[in-house]
C-alpha cells in the first residue's frame, strides 16, 4: 500500500476516467515534478523498463488525481516508492505466488511483478476506486502475471493461499501478521516494508508472531549495492500452520464448504440425469 494513501484524502478528481485518460489530463501539474528514471532502473526492470516508466507516470498523474499518491511524493516516486519496492524481488523464489495485501496504488505488488515476470502476483485491495485504478494499470501495461482482487485479507482465508505475502504501510506488524500469515502456504513468508520502525515493531510482536504460526523472523536489508538507500524489510517465515489455530480452523471449514458445494452440485446433476432418464423411459 502506498505510504501517502491515508494522507491524500479529500475529493478525488478524474475518478471516472481511465488511468491513461487521467494521466493525460494531469500531465501539467503533477507530472512536472517527476524525475527521470535513474540508470539503475534499467538494471532492476530489464526488458520491462519501459513499462516501469509508464507505471511511474501513471502514479504521478492519475494516481495523484485519484488520491492514491500524495502530490509531494511525485519528485521521489522512483527512489522512495517504485525502486524501493522492486528490490523485494531479490527475496522471491523462482515461480512463486505472491499476494500484496492492501495494495493501494500497487506498491509493492506492481514493481515486484515488473521486476519478476516469473512470479504470479495478486493485488488484494478492499476499496473500489483503488481496484479500478489497479485494473486499468494492469491492462495498460499488459501484466499477464498480475491479478487484481477486491476484498479484505480476513475474507480470503481458505480461498487464497500463496508462497509470499507482501505489505507496505498497511498496519502495525502484529495486526498485519494477523491478516497476512493466514494467507500463506505452509513454510511461506511474509515481507513487510517497515523502514526505521522495523526493529522496534518486530521486538514488540515476537510473541504474537509465534501464536500465528511463525517460526522465524528477522529484519533484513535489500537493494544494497543497487539503491542509494536500501529497503528495510521484516521477513517472517511460517511453519506448518500459517496463521495459527484459528486460521487452520477457517481453512478446514472453507474446504468442507467447498466439498459440500461440489457434492451438492453433483447430486443435482445426477437428479437431472435421472429425471431425464425417466422421461425417456416414458
């Protein structure tokens, strides 16, 4: 989730148009402060560099219009937001699945998806105006490895299971873990961008993390040697039961509901076949 979402309240201009239309309409004010892409961006994004440039332009224009990015963030979009998020790609196993919880304007999910086309990314966001923006951006950039899903993390337990959960500026670590860890597959990991507060939040959350099925946690820096300022990440690794007992119970309940629904549909189909047979018999 972008760090300025909460601060950028008030009326949302241009909310009815597409991201591309919003970008064109806002090209005067917000985009004027957008810096050119740093040379390192080519290294990070490779053959998707042009798409990364376009995404950053959309953040600076339509993203500002719709209140997803604060206008003061435009000059530092590349360093503080896009590249800061993209270097999470260093931590992802090949071919993994990822859910970006509270994705907002697509940070960190879209930069990660651009940097790692082998990773399947789900952008999970509860607010309609944000999912609309995300869908338009994904469509315009042609990101086949990205899915936009509207909803809250608590609603997805038993419906969505991934290898990695990411989040940025969504909530304090203990609360975030309660949302994110239940969405993990066994032995998955949660990556929370926390900046200078990382060590303190982790120290305050250790007991809660253990109750939620975490078996290992640490603060690491990514992007060292690539970015001027590396990205501070709380890495939480889950054990056999991500999310703890409550999440396991909810997953089991969802699985039973799915099986019962399948059995019910089978019975209906069987009844229809039976009725059809009797009609044919008469």
